[in-house]
C-alpha cells in the first residue's frame, strides 16, 4: 500500500502541489526503511545547532522522545520552536551547523525531506496555504488510497467539507482541522504540530485534541503505543483535550527545562518563561 506526503510550495504567486511517496510495499527493501526497522523507535537530538542565513537560531538543543510518547514544546515567540520542527522534517532552508538527529535509530541529520517522510515523519504547519483545484476528499485519497475517508471526516466533524477545495474560504479552526484530516490519512509514526490551537475556538480545539489523541494512539496502553510526536503550543489550551507525557521550555534556541506538561504550564502562567527556567529543574 502506498501513502503520500502532501505538501505545497509557492512559486510565482501560485500554489504548487507536491506529493512524496512515504510507504511503498512494492519496494520494501529501501535502505533507510531497513535501518529503521532494526533501530530504536525514538527521536534523539544531540547538541543541535541550526542557522537560517546568517542567524544562529538553535544553540545546542538536546531532546529525546521515547516510543509512544507525546511531548509539548513551550517558548516565547521567535525562540526557535518552529525551527526545531522544520529541521526535524528536513526543510532545506534550515541548515544544521552541528549535532545529530536520529529517528528510529537512523541518523537523519542530512537526509532529504522525502526520505524522512518515508520513515514516517509528518508535520502540520501553523499557516498552511489554500490548495485550489483539490477537494478535501481527493486529498485524503491522494495521501492514502486505502484510508477510511468516511471515518476520518467523521472524527474531525468535517463531512460537510468533503467536496470543498482544501482550505479555500476556511476559518482558522477549519484550516487546522483540514491539516488533521491530512495527517490522519497519512498515519505518520511521528507527528509534529505547530500551534494547532492558535486562533482556534474552543469547539475546534476539542475536535483537534481528539484527533491528536487518535494519531498518537492514546486509547492504547502506553506499552502498546508505537506513535510519537511533538506539539508546539503557546498558551497550552490544547493540553486540556489531549494527552502529553513530557514538556520542554525553549528560550533563545536552547531547551532550558523539561518536566510535567501541566506543572510547567502553571509555572509559565505564574512566573513567565524566564521564571520557569529558573524554578524548574534544568536539563
């Protein structure tokens, strides 16, 4: 069964649709897939330094996400949260100056984006574009021809959008749900979400939180889960509707503390990010 990573690029004012095969049973002996099967099913980042142009954004990041875990990432605007997720995904403009990223035991630091997608890495961006000419139902089929489109749409309360063009005329919450529809179709092993609760009302946050729990198999016992992920959240509203195992605070491109998601969130509310870095256990 083949699945596809659906992405879009802006070129000369037009949105170009790009698909990348992320699973192909006709070619099961891909070298990267073979290495991944025998490796540890975790994300391991060590001493990661990343720059954009002349600007050093990430400065010695160390993070480990265990198999079946979902981590939250907090931090002020511009601290490097989106840069971290984009670097894990392999977006070319983010240059790794030093350090390593290992996924399922495979060093993916310099691996092309499409190869990372084949290993099972999926990402939902904060501001995805409108994709004209492609209906939501067709997007599901394009991402994964074997996907149960009816169930996916029901899970996201999105049945009425099946025949609409992707993100065209959608509200902020509807765009977020559209991104979740795509991820549920792709079924990635590791999902990254950039502020899925940003600009979203309470009703949509509940639906999105439920979808994230489905993606990360939170209905299963921890020992039975194989899906992992990282979610960026600025205010933490989404954490009321989804299950997370650990949280990290990033300040000026560095992880300054890690711990219980709700305890860290409470510290942030009371003392701000700088206070959180001082009060909680440093990494």
